[in-house]
C-alpha cells in the first residue's frame, strides 16, 4: 500500500477510535456506481465495529442527485448520528448529501456549494452544466428587456414631451424592446426550460426529505442554497 494512503487510513482509524464512529473517506464524484460501494463499506464497518455514529469526510464536485439522496437515506437508516466533515470543495449533489447529516464540520479549506443539479449539456458529450445557469440567464435576460423598455420610454417622453401621449409611448417602447430581443427569445427551447426547472425542483425536494430526519436546516436555507449562490466558488 502507498505510504500516503497508509497514513490517511491510519489517521482515519485514529479518528474512528476517538469519536467512537465509523469513518468514511470520500473524494469522488457521486454517480450511481458509488451507492453500492458505500453500502458495502457501511456493511463491513458495522459488522466490525457496531458503531452508531458515522463521520463522512467529503470532497466532491457533485454528480447524480438521485444517488446522493439514496446514500443519504442509507446513512440515516444505518446510523443514529450522521456527521459530515467538508475538507475541500463540496458542490451540487454533494450539498444534497450533506443535508442528510446531524452535524456539519467545516475545515479551513472546506467550501459548501449551491444546491443545484448538474445537467448534461446539449451536443456536448459528457459535459455538464449547473442547473443554476439557466435560472440566472433567464433572470438577467428579463432585466435587460425591462431596462431597454424603461430606456426607450424615458427617451421618448424626454424628446417629445407633451407631443406624445403616455399610452402611445408605452406601446412604442414595448414594441422596440420586444423587437430588440425577439431573436434571443426565439432560441429558447420551452422543453429545455421545463427540464431544467424540474431538475432544480428535484434538488429542493430531496433536500427537504433528507432534512426531515434531523431537522438541522434553518427555514429558508434550502431555498438560499438553491437560488442565491452566484457561483460554485462562493
């Protein structure tokens, strides 16, 4: 066994003994194949130790939300306490998994990212896109349209003053802003918008279900994790 790996395992055993808990080290993306590996590790650990607590040292860029939910429910069923230590980046599906815990420990280097879902990019094999990207893009587009409408309206009234009625100015400003962005909106696929919105609802639903066991998440926290992160690095 590599010396570095041996050192990590030795540290894990020391923590397990000190905390009277099983220790799981996970520095991996969360995909369906991981579920059976976690189940096997939990089975073996409980057979040896009989511990009622588990400490998961987690580093992940995310993955599959369904697998995260299943792993979270597995840990909740098998242990009375489920603790997570974030030792690096933990995003997306990783954040869903963390919501299953009874305790969260953040290391100096730990970063807990948004509760978004990673969506396969159209025409890009294997590449994934944050589910937050669409929501932020649509919000920004709506803001740009309104700003353009407001600009056109104010310019019309400033230039023509009493020569143009407010109703007429509103109609002209609306048409000008609509014409300006019509080509952009025509490129938006309603089905894609629906798929992405559904993916974000899945993340929210799983987060709420996993929180029921220990109830540590404050009111509104899941919504903030879902909607208010500007990027994965914040």
